């Protein structure tokens, strides 16, 4: 049956066109009930359908067998309930799915996953194309009312349809809705309808489920005090008008980690002026949560403030005492010079909430038998959340997940609900799960659908594989990697050719041969974006069969590769470049130390050792040329842990030592990436996936320039070359570590390198490498960007064909956006893993007295670096319930005077380091300043912070270390 809708539409040019939409209706869409013989057989699809004898929790409201049918709002707000294993046999209508998809992509994905789970027996019913359940929108009826009616029609149809099934016990359909009007209409029409709360409370055998109910309305969960704390949010329609007229600015809200009363809003669009707006004070923050899309009103210039140098953390002790909050806000308001002022604004409305489930711990209420408690998130940028739970005693000391439901104007904190318990705080597995969830790292096992696209074992190279490949198995190819590396992406060869020139080859695992565009394996790899290396665990981007076996370029086995081969002269000048799909057989899998030992050995002169020496000689020339062109050599302390073989706890911690061979491999990887970037751009100027590193804005360098000036050194920042040259000259014979400190500080001034599509951007330059064009080609086992680049290069040399998504710059731009996000999250997860293992290391060490250098000074603290461990920590000079020393902060020098002792950036100090486990939620490495001794006050330096290890942004490899 065919129905059609006709409507008029105005084009951008102003013309009016007639649009006819055809809508096909069918009678053969099955109801999904396994016991039903009236419907045609259900086609193969996600999930096994609705059970003939519905299992699940027993309900006191509906003791007999029943199916549940939720409406859109219930599914959107109560997804945590629907995901619980107790809830089974749920009908999800097409109407509901379509509305959810348009309103919340994360919830849509979660419900699709639940529908695909065979144990849940959720069934997606295409009611919009079933002849008996499709409804036409009536004149004067809103889309929302039409959809509500369509849902009720589908519930009635199911109730009548299931009565016809010949069975002793009839199956009932229960309509779940929290919409009062919709429920009343359903009851009038003879439909069995309950609110989610009514139904969940009827599951008497599962009382804990009540804790997971979302508080949809802010009524009823408001705090007893009726005092209004926050200004009202302006309605969305008025916000959109205001943004259009320029009264308000739209941007992404970024909360501060160091100061809970401060945030910045990154303005969207082309407004170069006021790109970043500072927000200070509780009322101006106005209930925005980190990563929300907000509307901001710019304050008058005489109300602009400067970013605060005070470290303020919300202790949650006086949650409803706003006067105390106002006192803290006054601390922020000190005299500024005009150069420090930043465009300042206030949040006037929320355009889009980006709430997610948050990991953290329960701060149990001191009131006996209280059900309302505060939850403290692991991420300091997220406010505390008030939840109701009956399980407070059980959940104390546990890591739990909580979701936000709403934030009323008269509540200091948002309201939320308990989602799940992850395990005991401090437990290694639990903490690893927390950091993966907090950094949104996809880490679930690969599904059968994904694994089905892997090659069948035993696997071998076939004649078909050989057809379009060069056989390079005769070459003396070797790989050089960190110890314990199993996912070997790259290998090298070097040989002299007959004309006296040199041939150098970079051979990269041909992952794109195994991962074909558009299948489930490709989609999963694209979603993950990158392999994540934690201290003791590796979260693979591709299944282990590929990452550690078939794609890994291990020694003495035939492997498929993608080769970039240059002919060079002895000055390392490229004469010819060619790219080819190939077959290689690596002759040696070496560690950096083993390769270095061969190069330095006076007795070893075999083919591999000779090749390594030749490569190393060329690499030195390439590196000098790069640096002469303005490439930066920055510094970032990195640590490696030595693990106990039985407990797997860290027993030693030291900074990584880089050898010449690290640099050797890096040089040829950089050269391959530049060569490939140029090739794919020449062939596909609109569709090349490239990587750029934007030049930092001049203001980023302020801290570096001031710090160098305090040591009578000049740092020039007009260009990368000027910066590189001035860093090279910044030496002090009496302070050899000063140059390293300056390079560490320079690293902090840099922007993040990002992937982009060449057809969507004009600026290709890579600032750090001083290269006009760059991409990633050399690590396809662990980076999805490299897989796309391999596909582009294969198409460019005629080794493979393109496909529609590869030559769609908008889709490529979307891929780049996800890759940039995943890459950033992976870096943060790695740092969090290092921080956690550092805490484990210090747990059994007692008090350690270590040398440190001051990296930054704040108004009430100094940030120090301990070179021995490559670790940072904050030393605070204020302690709760103790006298505060006299503090004098000088931003120009920069320095902090504590009583009569002045501390400057780069000063060498001594600190006592211990683990403070008093707060199990945020265990901290405490640092106490020992030297210089603070004169004139008995108050000890009282630091408490989470130590972090900062990883180098452009690093050749991040491998699993054991």
C-alpha cells in the first residue's frame, strides 16, 4: 500500500517547489513474538526477538507474562534502567527510535546495542510502515502529539494482536510513560499504562533498581531550602535569536581542573575576536557542566577579569552555604594590570547538554539513615552530584558510576542517580576500568560480527596476493622497537646500489589488505581510532590476530607490507622515490638497545649491523637538515616502570633513556610520512588525510619568555626557527639542566597537532617539524589515520581502487574529528595510568627526599618537577584549619614569596614525597618543601596533588612496557 504527502518548500534562491514524499505500508512486518504464528517469519536481524514465555523480574502490578513498550522520553531518560539485565522483552517502536536518534546520539547507540544483545530480547518494530499502526498527522496536531498517538495505536494493536495467539496464558503489553497527559489518554483508551517509577517499584525482588531511576523532573528532589542560587536559563528559542543577532555567543564550556569557580568558553564560528571567554564565579558559571554547549553574554569591559592563579578545589563541606562560596570568589578578585585582562562573560543558557555517566565515589551523608548523599566525580572538572540511594553502606569505598538528571536553580549541585558499581577503590582492575571509562576509551572485547571478518587460520600468502606485489624477501630488512613490543608496524633496509648511490626502504605493515572498507572490522577500527598503551595493558585498535601476528613484521616470517623506497646520495638527498605493495621477510627484530650495541660494536660486521650503521649515518644528516630548517627539539620527561613478575606492582620507576637508534628510526619514519603526504596530496588534492601542527599564538609563549628572562636569557618566538635557535643558545655552565627545563616549558606552549582533510583547510604547515606537509603512514596497526592514508596511497599508485567515502571530503572531515578526539583521550588515559602506577610505587616507599625544580609559580602554590622520576606535583602553601603564611605573588618575574623566602621558576629545591591515602577518592602524592626552608613562619608547606607524567606529543612510538 502506498501513501504520499505533498508540501511546498522554499529553496535558498527563493523559489517555491512542490515536494511529494511517498510512504510504503506493508502487512508482512512481524510482531517479533517468537510464539506468534499469525505473522510471517521474522527476518534475520539483531537479537532473537520477544520470548514466547517472557522471563524477567516479577511485577506486583502485572504478575502475568508481559512485554514492555516505552515511549520516547522514557527511553531517553531511563536508558540505565532499560540496560539492566533484569529488564527483558521490550518492544522499541520505530517512532521512538527515530525521535531518540534526532535528540541524543549516545542514547540511540546504547539502545541499538541493547536491541542487538540476544540475552535482552528487545525487539525493534517498524510501526511507521505497518498498515495497521501507521497514523497520519491530523490538521492542527503537533508532531509530538502525532507521535504520542502513533505509540498508543501501536500499543493497542499489540494488545489485540497478542490476544489472537493460541496460548493458555495470554501475554499483556504494558505501556511505560512518564508523560501525565499521555498516560491519561492511554488509560482512557483501555491501555495498561504505568510510569517508570510505578513499574520499577513493583519489582519487589529487585529493590536496588529504584536507585537507578532518573529524576526527570527537578520537582520533588529539590533541597529543602527554597533559596534561589542561580539565575534562570534563557529559553532555547530566545537564545537562538540572540546568537543570530550577536547579543549572545555560542561555545563549548571548559571547566578548570585547578579552580572550580573558573571556566572558559571556546566560541564557535569565525569570531576571531573573543575566541575564548573567561567565566568566573558560581552565578556566572550558572549550572553549566564541562563540555556543555552554552550561550554566553559578554560583560562590559570594565567588568573583565584575568585568569586566576589561585588553586581552589571544592571540598563540598558547606554545600548550601553560598556566603562561603562568595568569600572564595573574592579571593579571585585581586588587582590586575590591563594586559592580563581577558574577555569575560556569564552563561545565560544551555544549548546542548553533553552529560555522560561519571565515575567516582560516594561521600556518605553524616545524617543517620539519610538516603540523599553527595557523589564526588573522579574528574575534578565535574561538580559533585546529589543522588538518592538505599545502598550507601554497601557503596562506601567503592568506585561507582552516576548519571546527572537535572540541575534546579535552588540547588548548589546537580541531581542524579546511581548507575552501577565498578568495584573497590584502589583495586588495579577497578582503577583501570575507571580511567578507560573516564577517557571514553572503547575497550569492550571485539564482537563476533567484527571477528568474522578476520582471515581464517592457518593463513598464508597466496599466488593472488603475489600478483600485484614486489617480492623484497631477499633484502636485509630489520625492525627496531622498544623491548616487549609485539605490534611491529615498521621495518627498514639499507643497501648500496650499482651506481654508487644508496637505497633506503621503509616497510610498513599492510593492514589495509586485511581491513576492507565498510565492513564491521573497519567500522570498529574507525570508532576506536587508536591503540591505547597503559602501563600494564594495551587496548588494541584491531584484534590481536592482526596486531600481534599477521600484520606484525616479526623476524623470519613472510609478511605483506607497503614500502616507501628512496634512492639517495651520500648526503642523504633524495634522488628518486617510489611506493609499492610488497612482501618482506625481516631478518631481525631488535630492541633500541640491541641495535645500538650492534652499531657501537667493534667486532660485528654482518649485513644487518652494516645496514644499521649506514642508516644511522644518514639519519644524523637528515636530523641536522631538519633542525637547520627550523624543526623544534623539545623535551618531555617520560617514565617507565619495572614491574614485579608476580604481583605486577611497580618496583622501580625511572625516566626513559633515549638512544641514537630511537632518533635513527624516527628520522626515517618522518621522511616516509612527508613523502607519502606529498604523493597523496598530488593525486587527491581535495581528499588527502594530512596532519598539521598550528603555530601557537604569541601569548602562549609568555610563561616561557618570562621564565628565561628571570635567568637573564632571551627566547625569541617569532618563528619555529628563531625559537629553536634561541633554545640551543640558552645554556648555563653552572646549571646544565636549565636547557632541558626550558624545552619542557616550550613543549607546554605548543598547540595540539591534528588530522584534517586537505579539501577543507588551507593551512597544511607542521610547526614542530618545520614541514610544509605531513601525514601519518607508518603505524597502521595502532592508528586508523594510517589505514586511510594507505588506502589513498594504494589508489594513487594503482594498487587498489577508491570507494565513495574515501573521496568524500565531508565524511573524511568527520573521520578526522573522531581521530583527533580519540588521540587526545588516549594521551590523557596514558597519563592517568602513569599517575596511578606512580601512586602504587610510592605506596610502600614511606617518605622519599628528592631534588626538584620549580616549573610554575601560582598565587598560593608552586609546581615542581622531579627529574629522577619525570614527575610533576603541586606544593601548596595553605592548609585547612592552619595559619596561612604571608604570600606575595609576582607574575612578571615570575616568583612567589612565602614569608621571607622567594621562590623563582627553575629554582632547585628539595621536597619530601609521600603518598597521601587519607582521601581514597583522590589519592595524592604529597610534597613538602624541605629546602629552602620557609623563614618566618612555622606553617609547613602542605602540598597535595595528583602527580602526572606528561607524554611527548609527537612521539614515534608508544609501546607496552613490561
